[in-house]
C-alpha cells in the first residue's frame, strides 16, 4: 500500500439527525443541492478530491494544506450567508495517509475527522501541522486552541480555530443556524359565534392576545397575524394551512360573547396528521377573559412540551387592566391600528383615549395611543404636535409599567421621529431586554440604522425581525434593500426567493394585497429578473391604491425596473395622497430611486412637494 503526505479536509453537517427527523425529504434535497451547487464546485476550484461520502459528511484530499484551508474557508463563508441553509463543521489536518485505491486511511485522516467534531458550527478547526503550513498565507485570523487530547488518539494534538472573516450579518446567521430550531405554530382567527358582526373585533382581539403571548416563548416560532388572518372567514383544511404557512402546529377556536359572559373554545392540532393534541372549552365571566387567555397559552406550551423561562411566564401572566370596558376599547383601537390607514388611525386614537379615561393606569392603552400618534406623524402628517403627544403618552406608559416592553418600543419610535436616535436606541434595546422576541423593537432599530446609512446593522435588525415573524413581508423587503447595498449577492438571492414565496402565498389568498405585489416585484428585480417583475407591477397598477406608502414603494420598484416615467407618476400620486414632506430627505438618497433622480422631472417633483407643505 502506498503512503504519502496529504492535507485532509473533513466536513459534517451540524444537527443532521434532528433535521432529518423534522423534514427528511427537505433535508435530503438541501444536502443534494449544497453538494452540487456549493461543496463540489469549491472543492474542484481548489484542486481537491472527494474520496469518501458518509451520509452527511465528506472527506477530501488536497496536495496542499493552503488549498485545503482556503477551500474550507470559502465553503463556510458561502454557506453561512445562505438564509435557511445547512451549517457545517470542518476540520483540516496535514499528515501521513495510507492510500488504498481511491480510498485513504491512517492517522492523517483520523485526526481531520476528530478536529471536525470539535470545530465550532460554521467554522474550521486546524491541526498544528496544518496551521504551521498556512499561517500568513490565507485570509483568516486564527485562535490558538491549545493542546487537545482527541478521541482514540494516543498523542495530544495542537489545535487552531479559524475566525471566519464575514460581516456581522453573516456571523449572526451562522450563530442562529447552530441553534435548536423552534417549533412553528399558526393561530388561526377565532370564529365569532356571537351572531353580531360588530363583535368581530372581540374574537380577533382574543386571537391576537394569544398570538402575542405565545410569541413571548422563545422556543416557539409563531406565524404572524398578517398571514393567519388571511384565512379569516374561509373554509379551510388544517393540513393545507400547515403546508401553506410552514407551521408544524395549528390552533383554531371560537368566541361567543353574550351579556357579561364569554365562551371560548380552543384546540391544538398537528399540522401534518390533523390530529387533535389538546382541546378545551371555557365558560366564564367577561372579567375572567385574561385567565382564559393565560390558560390557553399554558396548555399549548405544555402540550408541545416546550420549555418556558420564568421571565417569559411572568410576561404572559401579566394582567394589563382590571377594567374590562377599557380593555374592550383597547381591542377595538388595536383592530383599527393594524389597518394603518389615515381614517382608521384617527378612530383608533379616539378609542385609546377613551380607554385611558376609564383606566388612567392602563399602560398598554397609553402605548397604543402613542403608536397611533407616531404612525399618523410618520406617514400622514407633518404636524409636530402628534410626535410630541406620542412622547408624552409613551413616557406615561413607561412610568406606569417600567417592565412593559411595548411601552419602551413606543417611546423608542417616538424619540426616533423626533430625531433623538440615541434615546430611541436605548429604549428599543430596553424593550428587547424585557422581550427578546418583540418584532416592533427590531423593526424600529432597522429603520434607525437605515436612516443613518448603517446598512449592516439594519440588515441584522431586519433579519431578526423576520425571524420573529418568519412570514413577514416588510422586514424581508427592507432586508433585501440592505443586502443589495452591502453587495452580499448570495444572501440577497436567498432572501429574495424567501420574500417571493411569501408574496405568492399571500396573493393566493388575496389578489389585491398591494404589499405582496410590490414586494414580489422587488424580489424579482433584486435577482436581476426584471422581465418577470413587470407582470407584478402591471397588477399593482390595476389596484389603484391611494395609500401614500404603497404608491411610494411602487415608484421605487418602477425606478429599479428602469421605467422612470412610471416612477415619476407614482411619486406624484404618493405626494398627492399626503406623504409627509419630512420623508423628502429619504427620497433624495433612497437607493431605489437612483435612476429616477437623474431625470429633471424629479427635481420638479421635489420642489412641488416642498411647496405643498408650505
């Protein structure tokens, strides 16, 4: 048998058994795709030879240790940037091997395999012999791991860990991929069995509170309200909903309100089999509605055998008010706030004001009131009194309940709109200390970073927001924008495909869903598939939205697609619909409008916009 000196690379997928248990077909498909599109081509590029494939692992021979380590680094830098991609551990050793035909044996191979087992997820671990050959010759910093005794090897081995030099965004992705996957659950809108359509807000409110409570459990991935409420009023099949939303479990239920009593039914269903895992019916006084919500949440968590931290449990058990009428008004206000149009924002504001009159200690109602005022100022008005009121009301919410994360998020948004970025960040970071799963805090941090043109920090914030609400369109849209500016093409394509899938799913349920249409168009454009974006943009035109945010985003999409005439047209519509002049500065450097800004008509529009505000 032949002996020779060789550099051996050993690679293995992190958490492969768990991935196979959760989704065997999908995992095998991902493994095949990564081998064909990533692993094999990069190995070939660096003159490597794959001599053994073992399930989810691979052994590769190189004539040069430098080639082996460069190959390992390139593979890891590529994979950790792919949204939802596989995560590898890699070990590299330079040593004596025994050659038997196309196969290899001996300590040179064994040490590489042992190094792989102690490598950090998404990183590369080297033996001392490999390090001695590559030090100063590859684009990577190394951390001395000391001398380690490895399994079944008599002599200790010097160990070095490669610090993969990627962006903060990519490092965060690698860390997240190495963590245990959360169980996904969709809470469908509870049916209103009261026989009164005006009570619809109440059943919706119960649903939203359960969504909010379950979202506080870090081991659960809760599908967002926007996606689950698209099924409202429809005859559904649980297995189809589960497949559409990517939810392992589905909760459905009903609410019947009569006089001062309420009946709530809820059932937890396995998305794959349709089997019931838990069900309960509650007949209570209206004042006991918070106990019912807590009990539903607790039983779902117990049925799924999910761990819940004491801090999370305390947040769920918090009673926001003892005044049911104030809570009822707050539900109505929140229902209108979600619709985000001018008319309903003013109605919601009045409802929240009525709620705090009934209960002056209702912190969550003050937070909702502040959010109404901030949103009106942000999208529909240049009147500074709105943001001043938002500061006052969110500060009151924090004063009443310093541990309410929503209150700190509201105050953070208000500070941002007032131009105090440091105070805004401090409040939003405090909100995340209290609730690490608070979507709004991540979203607002993204907006602040984007305004400061810190695209990398913005990408990290939007990525986290999209993790909390995996099916959220807006965070993925903003993430595409950031990744485009950062030049991270691999991540951009991955996120664009994800956003496109979400948009297509939502359009199946509502063909006039304007955000789904323009986000789908953005996704195609970011993938340099402009021709495929054009039908989406034509569809958007047919809707004839009067919302200034929608028309502005369509102007951006047309600009990126190269149609300046349409971009100017939709910019005009946005301004006429009331887009605040405060947003003018953003239009002057919004990267999406780069082509349109070169047209003389853009300057005329800006001038008209300024004059309109005078």
